[in-house]
C-alpha cells in the first residue's frame, strides 16, 4: 500500500502549484472555456463539456497490449522500473519482426503528461484533476488499490466522483459504477489531498455491511490505513 504514497503526495502538491495550473489551463480550447463559463451555475452541464473535450479530443488511451502498425503483430514489452515519482517506469514495446519500437514513460509530472497527451487511468486522472483545479474546482485523486484511479471534485459542499476515462454521464457522480459493472471487490479506496488521506471506501460500495466491512475486519484494513496516513504525513 505504500508504493504510491510519494507519487500521490507529489500529484497533490502539483494541484496547488499555480504555475502548473496556469500551464494546463492554457491547453483548454477557448470554446470549451466559454461554454464552461456560460454554464457555471449548472454544474452537471459544465462538467459534461470539459469531460467530453478531455476524453474525445485531448487525451489518447495507451493500451496494455500494443500491435505493430507495420506488421500487425503483438509487440514484446520490456518494463524498466524507476524509484522516482517523476518517471515511475518506462514501457518499451518492440516488434519482434521489424524491430519498430514504442516507448511509453509513466510520468508523474503533470506538465509532461499534458505535453504527451497519452496514458492510462493514472495519467488521465492526474492531469484531469489539475485541469479542474485550474478552473477553481478543488479536486483530488482517488485510488482503489486494485487497478483504477479517478478523481473527486468538491461541488455543493461535498466530494463528487468524476472519472475522465468513462463516457458521460457515467463519468460524473456514478460512484457505484465500478462495483456494479466491473465486479470490484473493494477493501480500501483512498482519496489523496496535499496534507492528508481519506478512506472513502463506503461511498463506492453498496455492499459495505454484507461484504466490504467483513473483508476489512479480516485483513485489519483500518489499521493499515492508519499506518498509511501516518507515513503520508511524514512525506
């Protein structure tokens, strides 16, 4: 559970960096900004505009299994791990037939992600959270400690689920989607802010009493999260 602490601490700090927020804000097209401002009192509609632009026009999804564009064969993966949050790892895909390569650095620097405009759920949520913060909507990153990341945005005095990788309207305020459609079996879902973490698991499950709580008691999850919080504060 501790491997991502440094990364999420760094992301949360970048969400408060005005230079970074200004940089990503300038990438938003003027027509999107105009629609955003005109709909500022209709929050759901406002987020639809930004979500659809980000998913359909700005970012590109990086598949885990790449095929060579020349040979149409699956490429061989070499994974180079890194201890730095700035580049968590580098994936090198190579075609065993023609030798063509694709290099995919797993950046933790938001400006780098904005420049390359490609990634998976972690890169998407890191960057999208920065974009929403640049639009003056406080936003944090969330990790389910299974295989997915998304964001939460503070709207109407509460944190709302928002996932830029999903199609609208599922991408906005559908916290049970993963459990209902991806068969998620949660133990802990953690939201990261610059100076704290929050256990938000119960907001993403309809099986809290019958399944999740029993799983957490068996695995002493509350104790693990308490230790996680203490380590996070030390960073």
